[in-house]
C-alpha cells in the first residue's frame, strides 16, 4: 500500500509541474525535520491581502491525508514564512503539499509544490546536526579534542 501511495504522490508531482512558480506566490525554501514535527520555511513573495496558503500531509505508511493549514487574511500575517507541522510519527515518510494562491489585479497566481520528507528516528536528538564533539584530558593534562563530521 505504501508503494502505491508513493507512486501516486510522484505521479501527481509530475502532473503539477505545469503550475510553474510565479513571482507573486510563496515558495518552500527548506524543510527541517525532527522526530515529531517538520518546519517549512518559505519565501514571502507578493502582497498578503489576497494570499491563500494551504498545506496538506500524507503519511505514506498508512495513507492518511491531513489538512494541516488553510490560511487566509489576518492569520497569514502571524505565521507567514514559517509553518510548523506537529504530531508526526518518528522515522516515517511523509508527502507535503504546499499550495500558495494570490490574486493580484484580478489574476490568480498559483504555485503548488510537493516534497517528500522523512522524520528522524526517536533515538536521535531534536537538534541533532550530525556533528559530534568530544573533549577529554590527555595524559599530560593537556586537552585532547576530537571532531567527527
């Protein structure tokens, strides 16, 4: 079932390539993940008056689709540029659909982006950067430093 959903997710992604990114819509810059949440950082392109942001997630293991954000008007002013998706399961693949619509001079500008992310395993730290620093004392009392990347 997970492979069918992944195939569907990829197929829809290719079909939506026709919706090219426009200069008046927000776009995903990067996504940070931890074991239980994902944080989308987006651009802030275009005016906010008629902006509509919609973010959906799909758990590729269970096939469950969830509407996370559906923002318009003053609500966008509070969270525009950084959207936190909470209550994700550890070590799972998720599909994220970010849709940005903006009406400027009566013309609808729309951008749809779909990303595939994986949450971190439960054992890793929320702020695990992949860098380990170890400090210890040498035999002569000097400091020995080890840096692993």
